[in-house]
């Protein structure tokens, strides 16, 4: 157990972390009903870890009305962002570079100016323990990308909402595009001093642990993997693409070469939350609607 002295120091330095901080938020994004499944599990995983910040999900008009109701049971705010109807400069950015659609949607998190600081998490991430300490970091903090560590991975980042920054980001998108066609390339070229300027803005890898690459340095995974706080299911196969047997708690592809043991254990946590907390929400909403 931790020494008493360090406990006292922690509560002396940041007593505020024990209660709700209403001007800070965890933010995610889901542009369709499929990614909403990820957002729901992510939101629930944050609630399971003594949530002290607001939970916000950005959605686009494609998200169905059923999913909006389900999302509203897990998130404090479900905010629709509409690229086409928004301010003119957004419209222009979108028309000039339609391939950046989802990317520009992610950038909308900077418009959440009712919050002083936020942590963005991709809808394909899963929180395994409380991560409130991320709010002690400044903009722009992120963890290295496993594929190119001089770039950050944009699946988890700390930012400060600001209409000015939002405008500059969109301007950057129209002027320079994105070297990978997505938000990560754009954000890396915008926050280009990340790799050299301030080590405090490098989040430890345990805040954005790629589920499918961790094993490539397996002694490190053995040493540090158990401290993982946020798992990121990056790449083309997402947790909702696997099949899960709720009776046995196992994945159908377990033991195959496609799924490593580490991956399987994280996928099982994801599916456990989905079956234990999210599917029952659908059932209770259906019951309510039948009796209405
Ligand atoms: N996203 C979305 N709809 C899409 C694709 C992406 O809402 O069709 C959002 C979602 O929050 C997702 C994030 O954008 O987690 C980044 O995409 P993804 O996680 O698929 O990229 P990867 O992390 O695999 O590079
Ligand atoms: Mn992702």
C-alpha cells in the first residue's frame, strides 16, 4: 500500500481532484452508429473509474435517433456538429478538401469553449484506471505514435478549447491539407514543436497503449504493460469487429495468430463493458418506449 506521507502530499497539492470539476471534460467523437458503440464503451469505462469531469460526445447528423438516446444515458452532453451549416470558413474548408471530413469534425472539439481544458479520446480507446492527472498537463500534450515516435498519436490528447485555435487549425487544413489525410497528420504539422519543445507535453505511452503493437517490444510490455491506463485499438480492426461469447467470456478468434494474448485480454475488457453495461441500456430504452 502507498505510504501515508505521499497520500497527504497528493491531497494537499490537488484537493480539487476529489470532487467534480465542471469546467473540464473528457471528449470523444462518433460520426456514425458503429463508432457510437466505441464511444459508449469508452464513456462507461470512464464512469467506472470515479469520474470527476464532464463527459462529452460530438456526433454528426448521420447518427440515428436511437443512438442519440443511448449516448445521452452515458454522456453529460451529446453535441451535434454539422460541417455544412456551420460558419462560412468551416464550409469553405470542407468544400476545398472533402477528404478531410472526419478530420475537420475532430477539430470541432476546440469549439467547446464552455470548458477550460479537455482530454480528447478516440472512440476506439478504453480507459482502465482513473486518468484525472492528465488535466494537470497543458495544450498540446499527447503520447508518441508507435509507428513514428517523433510524431504524436492523436487518439489521446490534452487541449484547451479556443475559437481562435479552431480557426487557425481549419486555416492550416485548407492551406496545407494533412500529410496522412487525417487529423493526426494535420495536428502534428500544426503542433510541430511537440517532439522537441517540452517534455511535459509527451504523455507516457501508458496513456495511449496501442493494443496491436505493444507486443513488438515484449520485454517492455512485460515490464510496463500492467500499468496501462488507456488502451487504443488503433488500426482497421476495432473491438466491435470481433465476435464474443458472453457465456464463456471468450473471443471467437482467441488463440489464432490474428489476436495476441495481450490484445485478447484488452478486447475482453471492452466486450465485458459492452455486454454488462451498454446492451442493458438498449433493453431499458426499448422497454420505456414500449410502455410510453
Ligand atoms: N471516427 C468516427 N467515424 C469514422 C472514423 C473515425 O467517428 O468513420 C472518429 C472516432 O472517434 C475514431 C477517430 O475518429 O476513434 C479516429 O479514427 P480511428 O480511431 O478509426 O483511427 P485510428 O486510431 O485507427 O488511426
Ligand atoms: Mn483510434
